[in-house]
C-alpha cells in the first residue's frame, strides 16, 4: 500500500506540471520549428543506432510521432547519461526522451509528462550459468553490472543499505553490461525490465531473466523546469498518441506486449 501511494503521488505530481498553459509554438523550443530531443542512444530497445548512425527504438518512434502531432521537425542529440539533465536545463535541447524514470527528486528539478510506460528492476544471467539468483538477496557476494546513475544503481545502493555486499561493475551504457556478462567478466546484470525483455526474448538469446520485480517505475518525458508551454504541448501530443492507438502499436512492435495501457488507467 505504501508503494502504491508513492507511485500515485508521483503520477499526480507529474500531471500537475503539464497543466494550466495555452498550447503554442512560438519561442517554446530552442530552434524554431524543431523539437530537439536529448537521448542517450545506447539503450535497446528504447533507443539505439542502426548501422551506427540512424537512431531507432521505441522512444525514437514515439518522439517522431510527438513532433509530428506538434507540427515540428525532430532532431535527436546523443548525449552521455551523466550529463543529460544539465543539457535540458542549459537549453542544449528542448526535452529528454530517453527512458527517464519519474522520481520525486527529478520532479522537483524538472517538468515531466505523465508516464508513458511501466518498468521494473530485473536480474539477468547467462542461460548456461550455474549462478541463478531468484531474489535480490541472492546477489550477495556476486559480481554485478549495471548502468551508472540509473535506477538500477539506486536499487543496488538500497540493498547495500540493507546489508548486502557484492562487487560492483558500473558501465556508461547498458550494452556494455551484456557484453561483459557474455565474456564472463561479471556474474549477473541488474537492469530495467524493458531492456531485459529485449535481450532475453529472442530464440537465439544467451540470456535469461531469473528475477523480475513489480512494475513500480514509470518513464516520462523530461522538460526544462518552468517551460510549461512546451510541457503542455508535449502532453497533449502524447495524449493523442494514446487515444489513436499509436502507443499500443509501438508497444506490441517492440515488446510483443501491451506495456503502456496500464499507466493511463
């Protein structure tokens, strides 16, 4: 019940940040006629490169659809995760669409859309590994990889507070975590379920999920604090994408499951 109340409060706070302004286009974006999107492009299936140069993924397609609804062109700015929030505040780009989890701390510092997808923490191992943690407590003593400065790191920090001891391996990109696991340099990965599902569902996948938490995280679109005009315009476009079925179609395309409808019920 406590977790439910916290999630409800976060969603309600996010909704308050996107109301009360008139929709428009003049001066609300850094570059006239263009929605510039900050994105850490290395987080499949949400955002990744095709042929090393063309952005693709759930967030990419959603961002293009939002820009189209707003009557804008779109430009993606690839940026390292550890600097992604400062980039939106210094107007390097207009918003962040990059699997950003809505948290109380981030709601204080930035504007956010309402959630557009649910997510959970998961544990991933190699299929042929003798190590199969079925609970977070079974991570004790293992070499664990996760992406730096993400909710996975925060999850592990909470386990440490509760007394868990392990060997950490932090990487700038989640893809590096899977490379290291495949090479046998780490024992397990702790990562978001949207990423874990992408890596584990293929018929030739070498990975498997051994533990999946409750979906208690929600992704939103991050906008500069007090840029309420842009926040409302993005929220209106996102609402239209939910209503016309685009969001559900993208979810089925990328996850083979409806991972979006529940966040708007």
